[in-house]
């Protein structure tokens, strides 16, 4: 009987001395990190940065047409073209396999091909040729790197100013716009280096194309994306 009481007493001491603080700490941190912290950051983000907190969604006429943070395809020649994308998606015929699915926001990633990989070399060469042909450039004209290579995410929403400038003549011709008007539009939407140091001067393709539609609408084109 005495031994049983001693065992119960030891268990009670063990619970109070070790298990109880552990359980209290576990519950406390679960509530803190799993509920209080996410809730606080969500509320603060929506109060201080409402546009960014909702995904930097861009609207036209009250309709969401994309995000300022995610690149999308603009295949029609009267629009500025974004960077190539090498994102993948599930093969509809065999979900266990992946197939190219450019600008798939649910599968951010690059091709992971090395710079000496012949497949990458051939695809870049093909893009260079297509870019020159699309924009009426000479065969020996240097092409901006971002015009023919995918970003690490495959979803870069920006292009370099050099890339955009080489597309000006094509867009101006197809939109029947004075080149000076397009140059001014590009200048208005240009972004400088982050903090004046990071990255390169650039322009957000979605926002530029929406401004372009506002300046010279394309009929029968409710959305400035690929068709």
C-alpha cells in the first residue's frame, strides 16, 4: 500500500514538475504561432498594404485581369511580349508525367538545363531568331537576354527596358500610334532599380499592356492576354 502511494506521489510530482510545463508551453506556442501570429500579420498587412496583401491583383473595369507579381502570356503581336516561361504542368493524358505549361502560376520553376546543354542552346537560338523576325530586327542585331531566356521562377512579370524598346516599332505600327507616344508610355511605366541598387531598370508587362489598351484599344480583345 505504501509503495502504491509512493508511486502515485512520484507520478504527481513528475506531472507537475515536467509534463505540465511542457504541455502548457506546447499549447501556448501552438496558439501563438498557429493562430495569433498569422491573424495579426494578416490584419496588419491588410491595413497597411491592402493591395499587396490581396496578391497585387490588377483590375480593368472591375474585372481582375492578372497580378502585378505574376507574368502571363501575351502572344498577340500588338502587345508587348513578356519573358519566356519554362514552367511545367501535369500531362492531361498521364497525370504522373509533367509537360511544358508556360506561365503556370501553380508550378513556379525553371528548366534546370545547364548553360552547355544542347537543348537549351537550341531553344535560345530559336527564340532569338523568332524575336528578330517578330520585331523586324537585323540578323546580327543583339537581343536582350531576358527576351530569350526564362527566369528562375518562370513567372517574371517584368522585362528590361532594352527589351521593351526593341518592341516599340512593332507595337506602334500595329496600333497605328506615333512612336513618340509609345516612348512616353514606356517612360511613364518604367521602374528604376530597387533601392537604387538592386536589379535593372524594368517595366511591368501587364501594366504596360493595359495602359497601351487604354491609349489605343484593340477591338474584340476584352483582355490583354494570349488567345
